[in-house]
C-alpha cells in the first residue's frame, strides 16, 4: 500500500510495524511524486538529518534505505501530499 504524509513540508513518523517483522534492521522505501517540483525524504526515527531527493518534470521514483529500531518507525517528508507517496520495497532483519 502507498502511504502519504498527513501534512506538507514537515517530518512525521510512519509506523511500519504492520509491514515489517520484529527484528527488522533496515527498510528500503520507494517514494514517488508527480508534482512539478518535488521534495521528499526518508530518515531514521529521531534523526536530525535533512535528507531529501529533488527532481522536476514527470513522475519521479526514488529509493531510500533507512535503519530502523525496535519501534519500527521511520520519518517521512514530502512537499506536495496530493501527488505521491511512500511504499516499503523490502527489509533486512
């Protein structure tokens, strides 16, 4: 399933515990956006790292690998919440 941020331009938690098993160490996150100017990011929960992917034009598909802890929460950010979303593509445990 595609997950969309609830608010634009702010880091927010995404609890993926229903998508990956206990003991997961990292996840691959695909994120897509079809807006003309896109800024999207994924990072470890609690991180202060400003990690983004930028692109323009037609639909962009990006991939990010994120370490996760026991809570199985990651943080996501997107500037346009109407034209894209995030999907777990795989995990390591």
